[in-house]
C-alpha cells in the first residue's frame, strides 16, 4: 500500500522582483501528481512567491477535502545548523525548530510584487547572535548595499556566537553532500540561505493554516524518523524538505527526452515521478527512516533542530 495519494513539489526562488511573464527558470514552479487522476505531473509557472504558494494552498485544501494523503516539499533547508535556536535565545527542546520558524515568520516580509527583506532579517538575527554591532554567521549581500551586521564574505566556521555557542557551517545531512550549500549564505550561486529565510515563513503558514493544521505534520521534526510517516487513510499532509541533487540525473534525463522543458519545470516533474514510483514499489518509506551512521545525539539534533533532506545519501 502506498504512503500517499498525491505529491506536490516546489522549486523556489528568492528573487526580489516578479519573474518574466513568459515561463523561465529561477522562478517558482509547482509540480503536482495525483494518483488515479494524473498520468503525468502537472507543472505550473508562477511569477511571484505569493502566487506560487496560493497555488500550493489551493491544491492542498482540495486534497484535504477529498481525504487524500499528500507529500509536499520545497527545495530549500527547513532547519539551521545546531545551536541556532540557542544563539537566538529561543526556547530549547523538541520544538526548537518551530520556535525558529515562528521567529522568521514574525520578521520576514514579502510583498505581492516579490520584494522581500531577507537581508535586513539576516542582519537583525546576526545582531542578536553576536550581541552587538558585529557581523554574524549570515553572510552575503549586494555589493552596493552596505548593511550593518551583515558582511559580503563568510565569517569563517565554526562561528562563535555570544555565550560561547559554536555554530557549524553545515547541518549533519549536508556534510556528505558535495554540492550542498550552507544556510548562512544569502547571495551568489547556490545561495539557499536567502531562499530559506523567505521560504520557511510560507511553510510555517501552510503548516499552521486553520484548515490544514489539524491534519499536517513536518518530517522529521514532528514524526521522527519512521518508515510509516503517514496514516492508512487521509486527510493528511506531510511536509518534507527536498534537494535538487537527489534527482539530478532524472531531471537531466527528462530534459534530454524533452529539450523544451525548462530546468526548474523538469525538476519538479522529476521529483513527483521519483516519489510516486518509489511509493508504488513500497520503497518510499525507507527514505523517511533513521539515516544510517548517525549516533543518538545526531538523531536528536536532526529531529529537534536541523531536519533532513528526503532521499539524501545515508552514510
């Protein structure tokens, strides 16, 4: 029996302006596949993050009304390296990740025209972390835009925060991934940090939405590592972080078959097909189980703070 009835995956963007009117890459793309309804994933292009998330919300609410179990994922980090909540002075424990999400949701602003304040948020968080007017772990900003507490270059890691907290450069899941980028990096090639600062507040909204919160969970923060993250029947929504590197070869294969596919479009389509095929073979559950090679402390860190990437290499 499959774990899910539908799959929704999003290729995200932190762009500070609407994308082109014609479909292009580096925009927001949503891929959706519903078993029994779609032979192939549907892909939609969105010029702004607000429009893209509105599409996701509409799809999720439709699935809930039909009692379906849905796997949904965005391609940016859902957590930060261990110690981040402590460095911010937030409550610690099993809900540390949620405290961080709520903190970002309170600070982040994103207009309907795609203008966001991610650099200002990073500077504010840096100020709290260092306890003064010095640069912090978040780094990277436009060359012509000087922001107090935020510098253009990496401060070096591990970063020593106020109170002696040591912040690693990478999360546990990212250490064995050769192309993984650090969540502290806000600008430049592969700068997922900006996408996370803008994106996590949206996932926070979806998880806490009044019509979805009662049937939603976030893996592995709320479910723990388990091969059975979903109930036998819906409605149910499971949020899980994804990473393009996991399905890179499959995405390349799709574009070879259909050169007209835009890279980001091919990525969300490939992710839907990948998850559905694994689920049909009863192999998807293995990706939600405890990663190989982790000790008890690392498992706790991943569940309470850092999260995990669906399908990441298990050591």
